[in-house]
C-alpha cells in the first residue's frame, strides 16, 4: 500500500496549501520578497498566509463568506481543504486549552490564541471526551450512590452515551451557528470593529467546554453541595471566557442588545451544565442512613402483624 | 508477495479451497502474533487485511451480549452498538490521523486499529471466565486488573505501529484518540454484568 501512495502524483499547490500539509516545506512566494514563509512558528505563518491570500485575489470569495479573514485556497471538495482545519501542533492545542482555563480580563481568547488559525481538532475531541466523561461518571456515581441497596442491580446504561453525544454536539455546533448568524445580522445594522468567523466561534465554544471534563469526573462525589460548587466554578471560568470573547463583538451595539446577548450566552452555558447534572447524575439521597435503620423496624413490625 | 500472486494467478484459481482459506488464516494468525509481541515491523502495515478486525469485532460484540429476553432493561451495549463504536471509532481515528498530516493509508490504519483490539478480546474472554466464579469485590479487582493490563497492551501495540506515521510535533494529537477509543472499549468490557 505504501508503494501505491508514493506513485500517486502529488499536487504542489501554492505556498499556503503546501505549508498547511508540510510545515517544513520550502516555498517561494514571488509576490512579496520581504516575506519568508519557510521556517516560522505558527502565528507568524498564519499572518503570512493571510497576506498571501489577499494578494492572490478573490477567486473563491463566495466560499469565504463563512470564513471571514481565513481564505482557503483549495476547493471544498478536496481533502486538503479540510486539512487546513487540523493545522495545529501539540503545543498549540495545549496553549489553547490553558487559555480556556485561565480567563484573564482584557485578553481575548480568539485574538490571542486562535486568530491566526482556528482548528477543528480541539472542539471535536474535547466534545467526544466530554460525552464519554459525562456518561461514564454518571454511571459510576449512580453505582456508588445505590451501592448498599438490596434491590439495585447494576446496569451500564449505554443508551445515555448516545443521548449525551446528541446533547453535547448539538450544543457545540448549533449554538455557535445561531450566535454567528445573530452577530452577522447585527453587523449589517451596526458597524462593529470586531467580527468573528464561524470557525472561530466554534473553536471558542469547543475549548470553553474543556473545563467540564474534570467537573464531570468530580461530579462522582455524591454530595449536593460539592456538585453545585463545581457547577459554579466551571460556569464562572468558561462563562467568563465566552463573555470576554464576545463582549468586543457586541460592544458598539445598542446597550440592551449587547447585554442581552452576553446574558443569553452565559444562560445557555449554565443550562447545559445544570441539565447534564440533573439528567445523568442521580440525586444523592440525604436521608440514606435513616432509611437503612428504618427498614429493620418495618420488617420487625410486619413480622409482628403477620 | 503481490507480484508473485499475479504470476501464479491461474494456479491460485485452481487450488483447493482449503489452501486458500489456510493461506488467509495464516496471514491473520501472523498478524495476531505481531500484535501480541509488538515490534517495530512493517508486516502489519504492508499486507493489510480486514479479516482479523472483523473476526475480533464480531467475537467481542457476541461476548458482550447477555442471554436475556428483556435486553432493553439491561442497559448494556447491543450487538449493533458495539459494531458501530468499533468501526466508526476506527474510521474517525484514521480520518483524524490523515487530517493531521499523517502518511499512513486509510486501510492500513483501520487494519492496525482493528488488530490491536485482540488484547481486549482476550480480556473479555478472561472476564467471562472469572464471572463464572462467585461475585464480589475480589472478582471485580481481578477483572479490573486484567482489563487495565490488556488496555495498556493495546495502546502500546497500536502506538508502536501508528506513531511513526505522524510528524513529530503532532504525535500526541494523533495518539490521544486511540487512547480514548480503547478506553471506551475497556469500559464496555469492565461493566459487563451477566444476568
């Protein structure tokens, strides 16, 4: 099989495409002699690519409406088009995850980490991990809560994996779509300085869900207070990342609309976490001990009456 | 091996069915050995086949079934669910690896991922045997230990074959989905409870 791959003709596209597939490729750009896209780290390479694309012209301008600021030079039916969404190194993914865990006021997640290069690797695999984390933790926590009960028979509850997958992936893709549509609509009415492409919004949402993975694992602890504190902490961190990202995009708008947008974003986020907690994790019974001591009395009383 | 078979094309048509089957079985068995004793060799990649993964997937899915009538209340994975998870999981990991810029072909990667389920299938066999004994915490600890060991073996075997095909700065990105894949399968094996 490897021999067949070597014999296949390899298309050498323009500089950005070949750099996307092979970061160490030497490429020549005749347009701008001052620019050397050969061996540069990620962000600089990204800005070089954008200059390149602007000089190349607007051939696929209709395809770039969805991806403002990041033009893909391959048509969307080729494999290379999708490879540009996975053009991240390990350290970049880790940096983005760190950025989503430590929201610093004034530092915009998108501008700092993603502006050069939105990726689909992070959102997709973080969502996949979150799906299994929620399903498995929910199953474990239910098992631990009902451990002593005689009538409890352990079931793996595999259905919940598909339900969790539907919820998480719908949230991670439909909410950014709605938000992007809303921001585009407001952009047509009010001139905003900052505008995000659809991929960047998906990226922010995907990485902001990372905090819920350790939260879901810690939700195994069957204490209501602990669980709600975890909800508050996770919501605080990821909500603030989202709010700080989208505040510059709605700042110039009508005061009420911008506040409503930010509140809506945080509200949907909270709905997701509370909903997952309520559906996948059984409530820990507060009166577990009294029922254990009550049943022997009841059986004794029943024996007396019979 | 491929060119040789073309030369003797007419003879493989005329050979007995037993020869054909034995040749395929020997190829599958040889790959099983490579998985059990992972070395950096190219045999698994060069002559890929999907028979082994199919046999392993069907065996695993069959063993994860309970013989009960009310299987809806069971909550365990159905036959189709196991199948879908294994094959769609393998396809997703392969696509991910190719999108990240790996130079392994689609079916080679499917072949490797499928064959490296072998340790987990062995773990499933052992778990079923252990479950014939009386239930209890010791029973569970034994199963947990076996599943953990086999899970680590699967990961080591598949990374031995797959890691080289990735550019060095993206190895962790390509290996993590493999880890998640085998973790989910191990979870399905560990939580198997007979009726």
